[in-house]
C-alpha cells in the first residue's frame, strides 16, 4: 500500500512539474505571437487525444488532451500552405494573412524568445514567493574541519570566492563547480574567528575539480569541511518577552552576554543556561554603536525538572515584498549563468556528463521534494524552469535558440536558407536532441 502511494506521489509530482513548466513556456510563445498578430490555430494543454476543446473568438482551439505531459502551441506559416495548399480551406482570409514567417524579423525573434523568458519569469515569481515566505537566515559558512595541508583555520568564516560572496553551502558548491577545469590561483576571502579583519587565501590549483567524485562534494577539494551557522542578529522578539522588555530590537547583533562573547546564534542557549542568576547584560551592535542592556530573563522547567533560561528572541530577518522580488531576480540570473557554465564544462569535459538527468532522475527529484514539502518542490520547479529556459536558448536546431540562429543567418544572407538545407539542419537538431534524451535516460538507469 505504501509503495502504491509513493508511486502515485512520484508520478503525480513529475506530471505536475512537467505540465506547469512546459505550459508556461508555451504561454510565452502564444501571448507574444497573438500580440504581433500571428494566428495560433491550437493551444494544447497536454499531449495525445483531445478530451475537451473550446474555440475562442479569434479561432484558436484550446484543447485539453489526455496525457498531461506538457503541451504545445501551433502557429500558421506561409511555408505550410506551400507544402499543402489544401490547408488553406481550414482558415479564413483574415487568418491566412497572419502567418508567422511573414512577420518582421524582430517580431519573430521576440516570439521565439518569449518561451524561455516566460520560464525565467516563472522562476523569479517562485523564488520571490519562497523568499517572502521564509526569513533571511543571516548565515555564514564556517570551517569546522581541516587537514594537515590546509591553509585555513578552524573557525574561519568564508566570505567570498574570487570576489563572489557566499553565505550558504549551496553558494560555495556552485561557485567552486563553476571553477571546474581551472588552472591558476583561486582567491578565497576569510574572516578569522579571533579577528575583525579579513584576509585572502590564495590557492594554486591545477585542473581543479575535474574528477567526478570531487564534483559530488566540491568543498572537499579545499581540504576542509564547512557548516552553515546563523549570525546572532535578532530577527524577531516575543511581545513583552525578556528581550522586548529589556530594550532589544530587531536587527540588533548580539556581541556578548555578560562576559561571554557571542559569535553565532547557536552559542546563546548554552551561555544563558550557564548563568547563575536570571539577570544578564546583553551587549549588542546597533547602528554601528555598541550598547549594553540589562535584561531580566524568563525561565521554564521541563518535565524532568531541568530549567532553561529564555531571552525571547528569534533569528532570521523577514524580507519585504520588494526585497524578495530583487533577490528572486538575482537568484534566477545567477543560476542561469551557472547552468550555462556547467553545460559548457560538460562539452569541454571539465564536468562529468553523469550529472545530466533525464525523466527518471527528474521524477525522483520531484517525488522527493514533494514529500519534503511545498517549498522544496517549488524550489525544484524554479531550478528546472531555469534549466528549460537556458537549454531552449542553445543554438540547436528545433529549439528556440536554433530558430533564433537561423533567423540571424537569414538576416545576414538577406533571405532564408534553401529548404533542403533548412530541413537538414532541423533533422540534425532533432537527432541531437533525441541522442541527448537517450543519454540522459541511460544516466538515470545507471544511477538508480
């Protein structure tokens, strides 16, 4: 019974994921095509036999198909009527004047770009929702293990890699992976635990991270391990709690409690519980000024009689709506660039092609994240939406990027490529895509 439920969850999550991503992509093409006056005879939600359809006043058939695996938008072209003149009977004279290939090149380019752009906009929207729903953890990466050859020290905070700031494990992993194949100096900025100033560590690397096993955990290549730790910056206060009554405010950074210095939020509980009384002097940094507040702590006793002292604060700053959108746009841009870099490194051999996932791998990720909760599932959707947008911009015939490339060739030549050449190019592109799909499925089977 549990196996059946798990199977339904994985299948349902995969179908929902694919359906949303592809339909959003096709919506981009459809709305921009309509805006520029191109007639779209059908917008299909799903594939296969049509189970329900409705035709709007413009003559577009909106169809709900039996298999909810994506969808498509069809547009009429002058070339399709040259191949089969009988098709003209299915359209009105007004519709026959709205062919895709008779539109100006910039309009055709906009229609082609609209699909990937819709995927990027979806990612921004999802990330913005996630960031507005979750507090900014105000975290930092701390070195917690080193080996004998390491130039780092335990307690070092990693600030940036080659000038790019990192604050979470995801950040450092992506940034290190973007350096795969590098030979030269890698500059890492760190803040020592016992110092208020940063220093730069220079690592000489040779064919950095070209081993597939290292790419699974790129931080190990630095001969260290790291953990994400929250900074002691107050994000919220319990109304009329100890901190609130004592005068503490949001955004205050706790520097010390009595004579015990505080570097991370996780240290506060132990320091409070080691106090002999219920009074504490809380030293904070506020607007670049150090202030000390005397606070009367509250305490609770559990069922075993153990007493815990409470300050009445929470960590993680709530983002505003505008901050969430800006961070969502930055996240989408950064991950798009990283995706493009990783694709390039697969072609150059600096990144293992076993990282490429097909439908089985995507279905597993979809099911795993769906079981973990709505936010992890939405995060995966945003990541895959970015991947779909970037992949469609690659100059491969049959993809949007390939059509844009052919449009560029047409602009340079002053006329489209001959039909035989264009058909060959599209056939080659289709073979490339099929080969890529087969290879990705093979990876999935080998992995699972």
